[in-house]
């Protein structure tokens, strides 16, 4: 299946949205996952310049059949961020009418934040599988940063959004955040993943664009063995 897997990691401000000061400052990653044989793909978190992302995939012979949102924040889904309008999912749907896959508990947040109509959303529960051609994407509900944050497992690669970074984890002081849920996500919901899994985060907050979970578990302070009370006292903010 590996040779059929189409997988691209695109850095905002570098690979697309060049010259956009917000994209350059936020260093978001967008991911494209698809089946090379069928030419079908989905875009993860297509913010900033969605038309450029569509054109980039078209140049690879791929057609976008859907969007997957890891969470509702404007730098991932589109919307307003500190007074700046960020194009995103809503603008992409104006070009191509495709389903938008979200965790069910994130739906209201997505519609309010991004302007995407509820009818465009496909709601999922943790453990649901999304198929793109012959490629399977497993969706994992990982609340903490937002109520409906989700990660996606594609073969040996985990697209983690703002749940887990190579160094650190998503903020837990924003609307909808929950530090206790983040602790449970990091220590329970993601604990069973194989250490050879490659983490692909939602931002480039480290020098490397990806790393294996074994190395992250060794070096990332938020994954150090702690009780819930110790973790909350150290990282809840």
C-alpha cells in the first residue's frame, strides 16, 4: 500500500502563501493525503490560500475529494485570527464542493469560526475510518486543545494538528481548551501508538519537520511520567 500513498507536508509561507505575513509567522503545516492510483486526495487544515493548495495537488495529478479539520482554529480551518481574515475551508468549498470531516464535538465550533455550513460537515467519532481511494485514514478524537481536536493515523504517520508537537503540546488556555483532557489525551488516548510512528504536527515549532514517537516520548517534557496533578501544575496554562 505504501507505493500508492500520496503524502505531502506543505509549510505555509514557504511552500504556499509565500509573502503572507500571517502564514509566515504562524508556520502552519497543511497535509495532503491520497491514493496515487485513483488520483483522489484529502486536504488537512487548508488555511491561508486554499486555491494555491488545490493547484499544487492538480499539478501532481491529484483531485481533492474532501477536507479533514484537526480543529476549528482559524489558522487551520480559516476565519478570523487577531483581526486578520484567513482564507480557508469556506473559500475552498466555493471552488470545489467537497465534504468536511470533523469530530462531532467540534462541529459547532467549526461552523461559528470558519463560516462553513453545517450541511457540509461529516461528523465522526473516535476510531472512524475515512477511505481515500484504497488509503485508510483512522481518525482519533484527542480533546484538550479544543473539544473536538482530532489526529489522523495514515499507515505509520500521525497527523497531530495542535494536539502534540515534536516539542510541547497545544495550548490549553483558549476557548474550549481543557488541560485535564489534554493530560488524558497524551497519557491514554495516544499512549498505545507504536513508537516507530512518525509524528507530523500542525506547526513547525521544531527544526525537524517530523520525528518518531519513541524520540518524542524521550525528549518532550509534556510526555514525561507524571501524575495528573503534577502535569496540571506544570503545564496547565
